C-alpha cells in the first residue's frame, strides 16, 4: 500500500507539488467550517438563524459557482483560476478575523465560498490534465488523501489555538497564512497549462457565455447523469448528518472518547488507502468501480442501524469511506473520458455542483424524516434509525442510475465529440 505513495512521489513531480498545495488548501477549508460555526454560536452568541443563513449561503455559493469557475479554468487556465480562488479566500478569511459583528460574518462566509468554488474544481481538473490516462483515477486519489489529512489537522490546529488564545480570530489569520502559502506554491511551481498553444487557439474560438457553450460536451447528457448520480449519493449521505451523533450517543450510548477514536481510526485508515483504492478503479474500469461503490455503500448504510458495537460501526464507516475513495476518482476519471481537455473543468464543476445540491437538501430532509417518524411512532430509536434506511434506498437509486449512464455513454463515443 505504501509503495503506491512512494511510486507517486518519485514518478510524478507535478502531482506531488499539487498534493502539497491541495493539502494546504484542505487544511484551510476544513478549518473554516467549524471555526465559523463556533465563532458565531459560542463567541459572538449569534442567534441560530444567523448561523443557519451563513452556512446556507456558503453552500449555495459554492454549489452553483463551481461549474462556471470550472468552465473559466478551461478558458483562462487552471493556474489563473486557482490563484483567483485563493486570493478571494485569503481576503475574506482576513476579514472574518477582523470583524466581531455576527451579521458581517454571515455575509463574509459565503464570499469565502466563492474562493473555494473557484479553487477545487480547477485543481481537480489540473490533476486530471497531468495524469497518465491509464493511471488517472489513482492519481486523482491524491485529492482524497489531502482532503482526509487536511480535515484531521485543521480541527486540531483550530481548537489548540482557541484553547491558548480564548478566541477563534487567531485561527482565521493562521488560515489566511496557510492559504497564502498555497497561493505562492501555485504561482511558483505549477505550469500555466499543459498545452498552452492548443488552449489559446480554442479559447479564442469560443467565449464562455456564447450560445456555443450550451453545446459543449461538458454539458452533455452523460455528464448530467453522472452529476445526478453524485447528487443523489450526497443527498443520501447528508441525510445522516442530523442523526448520526444523537444515534451514537442516545441509542448506542457511545462516549465522546469512543466517538473520537472511531472517527480518528476511520479517517486514518481512509487516508492511507486513498491512492491505492483509486488505482483499483483504473484496473477494473471506472464504470464498474462506480457501480460496486454505490451498491456497497447502500448495503453498508442499510446495516448501520443494526450495529451495536463501536468496532462494527467503525468497520461500516471504513467501508462507506472506502466506497467514496473508489467512487470519486472513478467519476472524475470517467469525466475525462467523456469530454475533451478543453471542457474538463466545466464537467468537473458540474459533478461538484451535483454533490453540493445533494448536500444542501439532504441534511434538512434527514432531520425532518427523523422528527416525523418519532412523532408518529413515539419511538426515538426508530426515528433516528429511519434516515439510514431511506439513505440506503437513495444510494440504491444512484446505483441504478449508473446503468442509465452506461446506456448514454454507449450512444455517445468520445471520438465524435472531439470532432465537434
């Protein structure tokens, strides 16, 4: 397993630079989410509606701007869009650390989402641009590695700073410094584009908002089906957000220590498997990997309400995480097969956008379902378990959508699109 990382580090200098940059950005991204939450609710004593509006605005901005920024990266270059995104995030993060009015934070936090909406699709498309076709999913796995590692480090960093300083404002400034360092690395060590001449010629022929844009392969039916697959799957996953902690504490009677150990074990195991699991997708086929992943996730989520042990729960968590590590690189590699290099950023942005829409609607629906079941059945245990069953059903639906995807792909060969 470790040999995959050593091989990546030796063979792909451009990707190891990208790994460091993505890792720094993920630390910052993973830090801002809890920091803003605690800063608003604990430190500024903001009303719950303010915190809710701040996060709703952030999710909406990030969701609906990823595809446009991905399309811009196709025309302006990945590096330029990454730098624009980081500059926006740095500026808004510095402002977040400088204001103490909860309404100002409520407005600034969604602006930070603009920066991340620009950065993440661009860097994902950049990795796909510079990955060998036969190992593309494995190389895209470095994004999962940086994401999982970054989230674990960011939370510890933020809470440590808060413990010593008594405020989250310092954490915002440290986050801005991390983003600045990432921006410097992008500027100095990443090339402007893979094929600058070819990109320029195609950029001059088409402008982002011309009617021609609607006919791009990035907006083709297979890409929309793939975005729907990820939207439905993320909807199913997000449904568990409001019930997972109450279920673990009130039904399974797990302590904070047991929960922390379970989460830490799961995150560590998944980070170690990120690149090797991505390579499995290259070996068995990206469509097959996506199908296996969704079916396995559906079964694991359906079994979750029947788990009684922290070890079983952790094992199911690892299985669901394994599924994500298999599905995400497979989907992005599949996108690279569907579209040309000049439309890859827009297509990646659409996949991210589908996920975002699922995340926006999944969490509130999960909470509503739990409350309704508790109300009509008078059973709290059943209410907290029911979103797992419903989520498993939606994952099964996403699994079925992959057959529609295969049908659409069989009608639309890549060669025909490249001639348009």
